[in-house]
């Protein structure tokens, strides 16, 4: 039991995989300030990263390359005061929210990256992870490059800057750079007169285009467009580069696209990362989760009185389970919405666990009931263990856990933060063993065969479940910082 | 439509009535530090007040009357760092979270109030509102009293201090003071060697007793006891004074109690204020809300495809409606949990509304559907109006609104913050007219006759619905600051 | 030697006696905002207190008794941002800077005190120390008073409030209160329509009146009037109450004054506390110090090459010594002006002493020279010891210390913070012994007979040198906090 | 007169030329933490820059290239809390304080610069200004470099990184880089196992070596060595590169040195920038200033009663004037040590000038006297004008101004911040005209012929007085930011 009281960061995040970032860009052809819209857009993407954030803007009618940027550790609401937003005047801009493992989470690594190069300045925001960053880093260093951060984005920026010497436009330089960089990336680049979006050929991370009057937007998720009242124009296709400028509107370069069947969207975007009101490549995230719940009901049925979701991320799948099984939907937990990241470690004497501070069981709802509890994933298992016990202490007669993804078994090299294999509860354990460890009456995972169906048969990456990746994983561990 | 874009504080609170405060006290008979438990307890009560908070502690074995106190504007997580908590050493203590209208929301008015008087020091935390505070204030001033805050609690403190001159114990002084003060109050008082809880004879606001090993707790709601793993011993009865000390454990003085039938619990504690996992006077708040939803289904039935709650507070009643009606439960909204109080006003050009930044509709879930939307109350109607339109824009075929309380018509003098009558949408309007204003297809309120049933026939105050109050309302407006 | 490296607060203050506070008030009869002038005035008085500060203002044409107040721990420049100053709109106001021993230095104790009483609100700023505060506190407590701070000023406020019930005006109430309170006090009181200054009958602490156009000022020192370009009208006389109002200009009540010969100005105001550009009761502080230096040259002459002052406070007396002796003035030290209060303790390994970080010797100036070093006082002797050694290490052939005050032997009850007797180096030691401890070649103090002469024979309090006080010192120690 | 009330940054700095930076490095061969010593060292160098500061440290026994760095806007005391210093563990480190004109004063531009390159990491701190930075910047950009700051130091870092590809050691790379960069630079570089100091061949800015036990230091000024109790070993010679490592102690590379007669120390380091207790290249700064004062007395004698310095920088020269002339030294001003950089602009109605808030005249000292007032320089003349008037208003019969440097006439390209020519009061005006403008009775500047004598005939740069520079000044203005 003791282990449950440890209040490290991992448990605070309720034992979930971590996502890298969210990006948002805007260009108002009528010259209005875009910082407020970027602020709202990032608020809607805050679930993709809570460690640091930033906004960079530029006035396309002003001196070429004058960029104003504010970035810092903290949430959007903490970093951006009205005074700061007020000063960020400019009609083109890019913003970023960042999740990060502790080691490399410093102010220096906050994005957007703003840099001065041969053709003026660039602002760059990146979601994803390169698998050949160390090689590229080394290569660049051997030609005299210096690095001031430990993020992939600086490697990307260097390649764009170098390619720009031999190309006619910044978007061409981006295309050339894309030939060199390998891995997951959804990029938004602000040049003095253009807003550019680029998505890696596999489409690991989402990126979409929006429009409101004469302002164009690029965003990680469509929910950010909804928040600012913008229309969802379309998604940037895997491998596509879009260039937005008043002269030509949206231009598309699809030369880097690969055959659709080779695409490899991250399935966890549908299962957990993205907000349910987001559509990724035409597929509703909400609908994916409803279907996952339905499949769980089909494939792992059990008799019970109530289906409940572990808030918030298990709720949609729980609804799906109800719809399929006919068992009533219930609420078993109350989540404390005021408990954030900065949560104090209790002293030795106090026995409050982080899970209990974040969640409380609705005894009235579960007492004497047989409960089906739906969560989106089990990583280390510590939270599931705790929650199952909380339900039992509140009088639940039976607790059947259903998980709307297959067992987590392998590392991710494409931007999802997963603990080391030996910390994954599913590693080298049968479902039965896991069930026993977490203390449930039964345990069912989503069958791996169902993954395709829940995303409407779009090509996906299932590497974390199968160990088979769309790109050869790197020999060296790429998830640390660069330190040559 | 323009009005929806106004970002004042009222709309940010999603057009809900405001509650005054939450209180929490602890006394560890074994001498352990209580500040961590008070911290967790207040985290669980944060929904009762987000303006300011504070913790005062004392060491009962140290110099009599040495009290350490930290209080400031902000959330628990903002005010209390590990360093600050570490310094709050003491085995007895009291904490407070405060909601307040802008005018009197200053650091000076934060609680607990710590004061030095003839018998040492007192720490005092108060939830409620006195209706005779201005008279008492005047009376005190005419005998030379000075006031350093504009809160009722200082008036209460004065009365206790003055009564203490003629009484043998602090609890007796509290009893004497209760003869003078009129209105709503749940009090926790920390004297050098005793922790005292007192609840007004009508029982407007909740107050309960908890225990964990040799530590006793007083708290506004039982959910705070759950969070720290304490057992719910019982509630403090309306009119009761409980005195907690190592010598005598829990002592009770019920001399101020009135006949049960005259009690007048605030029904809004059940409908909206309290957390659903809380039990007030033996009644589950969750259960009250489930029943309210069931009654709505019985009294205002309508054919539909989906029942949805307006998050978070409408969810329980929505479940109740489903259980009664058999119509499936659904999720129609995604709430942005990262949007807090410090939300920046958008510039003139941006059209983002505060409602839309906080809530987005799940188009996938509602498109083409007939929706029953449950909320706990309608105050001004601005939020309801906005949400109904959002559902329609997302494709809902019909929107039927059901409200789990009767129409709001009268001011509250007992601690609930309600706007002026002319701002209440239900004032001088028929249900039909309100329905038209908010743009719903039908609208149903909880019938006032049902109020007794949803609280298990405990005596309640329905003043805000009927204009009939358990105590004569004051001639002067008591809701402002004292400025003689 | 080790002792010199200890970095406690006392040494950081360079082993000087501590002063209690500075006060500043303003009333613009033309209705202009006074907060900026108070801000500048307090900046000029910052040497009188660096722990906390505050400004309270009121609009005399607005609702009676509406007071805006900002106060907090820290320097003027730290607490008051342009945004905060901007919000402090009002044509009457009072400000305060506070020095305090660590124990009672809390935000609650910051001044001005703002209170609501029978006749509206008062703002009150106080410099000094009452000797009968504990008795008065007890007396008040026995009539039901509650205290929210541990400062004398609250006791004074209570007396004014109580007297106000039986008097026609607030100034009369102040006069009545002055009959009860005993000790040192220079008070500035802001009532809704009047600015009042009062000085105790002994005149321990200074208080002066200024004027600029139609704005009147009250200030601890005339240097604050110079800073804001105001003319020095006159000093408030010991025992006088001045009432400033548009109707009557400056009114004076001298009924509390005592015979001049019984007055007892704190001589340390002239020797150390006040800025040299200040005039107290017609006497230039600069001139006092020049004379003290001259007397040292007459009474303790020695042959030497250079006279140097310990910066800053020894410089004036050093000039006086030069003028009398004809020995050239020199600069022996460079003071680091960037080292403030928040100075980090060095780790165990580092050997930096606090004195050395604050002061460095100008080797070039002292090498091979016989030095006369002038300081204003020796309290514990730790700093003198250190500085003498620094001069020797820099090559000084001889170091003769001269002190522009007599030996410190007794506690002060009137607002000067002196350590306990057993920490005073002069206590139970001959001058010869002290000289040996600090390692000087010779040591001379100002003769006690000279004190009268350096202040132009104004009646002064010499209690800290003689143990004879103008008022019977209290039986109980009054310098701690009130904790009954 | 109105102009004196303008509170822009320039006047706040009392109309002085601005200096660029201070640098400090440390390497403890015994493995102790160096951050505390760097902290103290920077405190002693704070007069060289108050805009931003930073410390970077590394553990030479840890993973190669792991550097911890904290840097931000603000003073040393504001940026470095005990908690932050505690975390900066490492036995090698480098620190920086930065002065900057407003435009480029951002957090991004704070130093030390920490960068990762082909051979690990470098920390770099730079004092000075390159005159060919724009060309080098352009050159680098045309080979694909990206820039994240607008400071010269990044250009230097790039050159070191590129040269490192073809050299055997980092010190060789520094030497190669020095062949390319032109202008003023005193550099401290921290590589994983070496601390390197380099000074440009002209020796514009100072740099010295210190030692305490087994710890070596590099510092801008010797006063920083005194503060930490380190011995001054020697200065880094103009053009010299010193490499400090446990294996070889101090190694010297003098291959970049030029003939001594071509060296060109900035004479303003002696006149104003450096602290008087510093020795630069064997010459006491204090002594230089004493001599400047003596020469003023010889070359511009005048009959008077008192010689006073404008604090702090005029005091030494004033002492020199006294020694030569026999006229007594006096104190005419009181400086408010609590007025820092963050000084609030007075509202329109207030007439407080920034000079008056910072300085007050000691009327008692100057009334009726003929005053010789010594300052180190006159730039715009606004402060001198103000001070002369303040003396007259205080009763001075005559005011004779003497300036311990020649008239300022030309821009500086080597790190001194001087306003544009048209703002220099001496530009196109005779001494007589300037005297009239500032309102003095007479005015005398140090004769340009005396400059050599006051620095012991060391070769100096007098460009700001003569317009003749040791290096061809750049065609383009190099003092702005790089924006291609």
C-alpha cells in the first residue's frame, strides 16, 4: 500500500502516457492582432502540454524580421497576463504548449523557437519527435553549428536555414529539410511574410487548417478552431506543406507525401491525447472512443449494474460500453478540478494519497453495486490499483475493469512519453496477472484487431502495442537530451 | 448576441449563484502538525470559494496564544507552497476558503481571522451571513470598537470577546454571542486549547465532525473528510456548539437549538453548492440531485434521443432523468479544465465568448439529435441562452431544457450571492417567456413542491424561490461593506 | 575570527542600533492625488525602516470613509509598482516605513493601520514606542477589545476611537488619547476630512510640517520635504497636535505640551538615525555631526596622516574631525551599494564575511598611513573589530578609532532597537578593554558632556548612555509582542 | 527647466556613459562548489551592469558537458535566491552582469551564453563590443548559421565552434577565433575541463586572475577578488589567452599580443567605470582619480571655500583637488541609496525630478560658500545643470565645476554606451558656452594631455575625446541589434 502514497510527478499525472506538444498559428490578412486568438487557441490545446508555453508574433507590415516573443514555464493562464498579451502586437504569429519529462524541462527549451538567419527571422513551433536528431545534431556540429537548447526543433531550424541558402523560398527550404529529418513532426513556421504548416509523411501528429473572415489558422486540433469560432477548412495531409500568404492564400506542396497505406497516425491521439471534440483527418475522436467502448462490450462482456468512466478520459468509452451493453451509465467519481500540477507532497504522517486528493468515490452511487470501470490505458498500474480499492472500500460488490486500448508493451519513438519497459505493468505479465495486481474481479483490454476499426481504418502506428514501427527505431536512445 | 461577449466576472462563473465560504478545522491530540491535513481539506472545499484562503495554526503545548497564520488572495494551490506549509507548525488549526463579490474581496478580508483578546488568541473561520451585522456593528462602534475588516466575522469575534469577560469558558462565550447574532453561520473557532464548532439554529450552512486516529476535524462538507481519510463522525446539529479538547473529547451544548421544524437548511447546498460526494445532515447530495432529475422526468417529460448535463453541476440530475425516463445518457460538452478565474478579456476584434472558451459542444454526439439538457439553475439566463444556441449550431434538432431547481425570484440574505432582482431572468416572466428568451424548444423547472422530497423532508429554506424567509429579512441591504 | 563570518541579520546591519519607523502624510486641498508625493516622501525616509511599508489614501470628496491601502513586507520600490500607485487615488493620505526586529515583522503589523470606527475610518501611522502599551492593552482587553496586530499603534487607535465617543472632533479624541498613552510617538492620522499630526510631549521622535502650493505635508524628516520640493513650514512641537483641513489650514493644540526643559529628544536621531540633510527642531543634523567630530578632535586628539569615516554614517563626524585637527580627510573604504537586505549566507566553504562584501578597503589610500577612523557608535563591536583588521591588512600603520557618541550601556524604551545588555561591548568594560578587543591603537568616545552642545542645548534623552530616562521605564519588557 | 523633470532612463543614470558588462569565472581544483564565490564576485561587479545577470556552472567530474545555468533580467540580489544558488552545483563556472540600452535588453540576451557544440558544451561571458560583428554575422548566416540572440557573444561562440573543428584544443580555437573578431572583448570561457580567459590585443576592457587556496578566478576587476578574499595573481595581458586547468595550472598563449605601444585601454575604466579599489594593469584606479583631481587643481585653479564631489564617482577626484589646492574637502550632497533602477515616473502634477529624488543638497554645508564641484564627466549636461542649480538654491555663493575628463565629443565603438553626437553637450560648443548652459561660475575640464599621466603612461584609447581610434571604426552602426 505504501507505494500509493508516493507523490511523484508520474502518479500525479494519474499514470498516463505523456504527450509532447500542441501548436497553433495565425495570420490575419487584414492586419489585426493575432495574439488574442493564439492565446485562446492554446488554452484549448493546454491538455497537450502543461510544462511551458509561448507565443511569438510579428507585424508583416513592419521592419522585416522584428519578432516579439514571450515564453516561460507554466500554464497559458500563468504566463500570459493581459499586459503581456497587449504588448504582443502583430498580424502573424505562432504559439506552443509543451509537455516534457523533468530533465529537459527548462525555460531555454520552451517554444516557439525564434531565430535570425540569412533571410531574416523565423518563428517555429514543433509537435513530435525526430528519430535521427542525434545524427543530424552531430552532423551539424561537425560543420560548426552551436546549439542553445536540447530540443529537436533547433535541429529542424538549422536544416531549414541551411537549405534556404540554395532555395528560392522558405517553403522550399522546409521541403528540403523534410528530406533529412525523420520521425514525427507537425510544424508551424512563421516567416516574415508567410505562415507555413508541415506534417511528417506518416502523419503521426495531427495538424489542421482553419479560417475566420480573413484570418487563417493552423492548429494541432480542431477543438482550438471551435474555441475561437473559426471554420475547420481541412487537415494538413501527412507529408504536405501548406504556405499561407495574402498573395496566394493557401498553397499546397505534396511532393513529400507517401502512399496512404504507409501513413502511420498515432492511435493514442484518438484513444487519449486529443480532446473528444476534435476531428483528426476526418475522424471524430469522440466517435473513436465510443466505438472502443462498444467493442469492449462486445469482446469482454460481463454482467453488472453500472458502467462508469475514470474521469475524464474514460467517460466516452464508458458511454460506448453502455450503448452496446444496455447497462446503465453512472458516475462513480468526483474529480477535484482545483488540484493542479503544483501539488504539495504530504508530510510523513499524513496518509493522503495523490489519487484520493484528485478523485473521490461517490459512495452513494456504487455501494452494493457491480461496477464496470472504463479507463483508456494502464501504464504502471498504480492508479488503477488505487481506484479499484477505492471502489471496493465504498461498497462496490464487484469491480470489472475495461481498458479502451491494448496493453502497453513497447517504447514510443514518435513523441509519446512512456516510462521504461520495466515499469510497464503489462510487460511480461498476462492479463490475468495484471488483473490480480490491480485487484479487479475481471480485466479486459481492447483487442488489437479493433484498433483499425475505431479509427475508420485510417493507417495508424501501433508500435507501442506491437513493437513494430513504421520507421526503423534508432539504435541510440533519442529520448534524452543531447550531450556530446 | 453582443451581450454574450462581455467577459465580466458573473458570466465567467457561468451564471451561477455564488457561495460564501468553506471552513475546516483540526486538532491532533497526539501533537502532530495539522497544517497538511487542513491544506488537503481546503483543497476539497475549494469549490466553495476561490477568491482567498488561509490557514492558522497553534501549538497547544507552546506559549499560550502564539498563532501562525498565512492568508492571501488566490487558490489554495497558489497561496500555499511547500515552504509556507512547512512553517505552519502546530497541532490545532483552522482554515478557510472564501468566495466574495469583487467589492469586498481584499487581502484584509481573508480568513481565518486571528485576534488577541482578554484570554489569549482566537482563530475564527466563518461560513454564512449575518442579517443583523450592521446593527451589531453600529452598537459595537458606539462603545469604542474599531474594525479592520468589512466581514461579519469580525462582529462575531467582538461578541465572543465581550461575552468572554462574563463567562467561564470560551464555548460559553460563543453561546452568549449566538444569542446576539442573527443569520447564517457555520463557525470554527480555535482557542489556545480547544477547537469549537458552532452552527446557527436554522442550520443554513453545513458543518460536520470527523476523526482519524487521535485527530478530530470540523469541516463544511464530508468530502473533505474523505480526502484526508478521516471517518465522518456526525454533523454538528443546527444550533449546536461542539467543543473538542483532549480532556473531554467532543462536548456538545445544544441549548441554542430550536425545534427541528423551524430549521432551515439552504436547499441550494443540495442542488448546487456542495460536492455530490458530500452528505449533509445524513442526506447524500448526489442522491438529492438524482431525485431532482427523476422528478423532472416525471413532471416535465418530453420525447428525446439523449439526456445531457451542463458540466459539471448538471450531470447528476441528468443521470436521474435518464434513470426515470429510460432515455440514454450522453455527453454533449467538453469543458476546458484549464480555464480558471484569471481569464483574459478578449480584445474588441475577437469574437470568442467566455462560454465558448470554457465549453465546446461535441458535434458528433448531438448532431441530428433531440436533446434534453439539464442544468441546476438559471440565474440571468445568459449562459443558458448561449449553450442552447451552441447545441443548435452543432446540429441538435431539438433542445429541451430542464432545470433541477425552481425559478430564482428573490434575494438571499443568508450567504448565497444572487444578483439584483432586475437581473434575474425569472423575475416577472413566465416559464414560456424564459423559454423563448433562451431559445429552447421547451423548458421545465423543478416544481417547488418537490424540494422537500429531494432532501428527505429535512426542513429547508426556500426563500430565494418564495420570498418567505425563516428570519425577517433586514430593512437595510446587508450585502455591501460596512461604511458608517 | 570565526565569529566575523556569521551572517546574521544584526551583522548585516553593520552592528548599528535599529530605528522603528518613518511617517509621511499629505493633503492636497485642490483635490490632486497625493500617492506619488507620499511615495517619494517615503523613499526619502527609507533609511528609517526597510522591513515593510504602506500607503493609505482617501478621496475627501468621495464616500466618507472609503480608504484604499496597500502595505506589505519590503522596500518602497519593491512594494509599489506604477500599477499599484496608479490605483491609489485620493487627495489625502498617509504612509509609513517600518523597521522591526524579526519576531514581530509580519504583514499584519505593517502600517498604516486602517480602521473603521464610530465616525468613519481612520488611517494611522506611528513612529515610536509606548511604555505603557501592555497595561493599556490589558485594560482594553478587559472591556472586550480584540487585537489583530501586535503593534502599539492598535492600542493608540483604540484609545482614539473610544475617546471619540465623548468628544466633538477627532483631534480632541487624539488629545484625550494622549493623556493615556505614555512613551514615544510621532503620529500621523488621516480622518475623512482632516490630516492630523501629533508628537509626544517629550519629542522623542521628530515630526515636521511642509507645504507645496495648496498641499500640506507631515513628515518624520525635512529631507522628505526637500525631495518633493516642498517648503519646510515648521516642526510639530513636542506635545503639539496639528490639524490640517481646507477650512482652517493648520490648527494647533498645545494643551499637552510640557515645559521645554522636560523635553527629551532622542539624541541618536542627530547622531545616527536621521539623514544629515534633515533639520530637527531647528537643528541641522549635519551640523550636529560636524560638531561631534570637532569635539572628538579636541577631546581625543592623536597624531595621524588621514581621517576617514566609516561609510556612510561616520563621514560627517570625520569631516568635523578634519576641520578641527587640520589632518587631511581621506577615503579608506568602498561601499557596495548593491548589497541590500536580502543577502545570501555563504556556504560553509566560503570565507566571505558580510562586512567584506559590503565594504572594501582602498589599499592605495591607507597603505603605510596612520589612520583615524570615525564611526557613529559601537554596539556589539563585531563590525569595528572587522574593519580595524581590514585597515591593518591593507597596510595601515596605526588605526585610531573615534566614536561620535558615548558608550552604549542601557536599553532604550522609546523606539530604538538595541540588543540585550550582555551583547553591548561597552557593558562592564573599560574603554581600554574595548580598544583591545577591536584591535585599535587607540579608542576615543564622545564625552557625554558634549551631547548637549552638539544639539544646540536642546533637551535630549540620554537614557542609553546613562540609564536615566525621562519617564519611568516599565517593569515588564515592552519590546516583545503582546501575548496575554 | 521643464526638461529636468523628464524621467527617462538616461537621466536616471545621472547622465553618465554606460558600460557594457562585468565577467567572473572560477575553477576549484578541489571540486568545491564555485557558485557562491561567483555570486559574491558578481555582487562586487554589479556597478558594471544592472540590467541582467547570470551564472553557469558545471561539474568537471560529472557527465561531460552538463551545464546548469540561471540568468534573468535584474540585479544579482533579485535573480539569485538561496534556493537557486543551492541548485547550481559545480566546481567550474562563469558569471556575467550586463548593462544594455533598452532595445536589446531582453532575457534572451542575458549571459553567460551556454551552448552545445561539436566538443561538448561551452559557457561564455563577454565584456566589450566587436566592430566587425555585422560582417561576421552575415558571413555566418551565409553558411547556414542561425542566431537566437542579438549579442556579439553569439558571433564569437560560432567562431570558436567552427575553429574547434580544425584545432586540437579549445584554447587554440579561441586563438583562431581572435584572428577574425575585431574590437573590444574580455572573455571568460568555460569548457568541460578548462577555464579560459582572453583579452583583445588592445586591452580595451580589463581582465585579471585571482587565486584562493586551490581555486582560480578570472574577473573584470580586482575588487571582485578582494570581496571573496582571493589574491590578485596578475592581469591577463592585452592579447593574451590564459587556460586554467588542474593538469597545467595557468597556461599562457601570447601569440595574439601586439606591441605594447599599440595597446589601447579604455581610459574611462580609470576615470569612471571601474571601482576605485580596483587595480587595472598595475595601476590603481583610485590613484588615477586622485591625480586627475590634482591636475584639475593645477590647470584650472580657482579660489573657493570648499571642494565637493558629485557622489559617488566625483569623490576621489575631489580629494585630489583638495590635496593639491589646500582647499578643505566637504560634503555637499546626500545620496538616496534606496533609489534603484525601478523608479516610478511621477505623474503630471508632481514636480519631483529624478535628480532631486536621488540627490539632496546639504544646505548647512554649502550656504554662503564658494564651491568647487567635481564630477567625472559631462555627457548631455542635464544632470550638471540640475545640480548646479540645486547648489545655488541652497545658498552657494559661487559654483565652479571641474570635470576629471576631457570633453566628450565622439562615439565609442568599443563597449561604452554614449548617446548620439547631437546629444553631447560638448559637441560644437566652447567650454564657455557649456559653462553658461549649466549655469556655473566657471568650468574646467581635464586637459587631454593629462590623460597619459593619470594612467601612468599606459597606452590608452582616447577615441571619445579625439575621434581617433586604435581600429578603423565600422561604416555601419554596430551598436544596434542585428536584423538582416
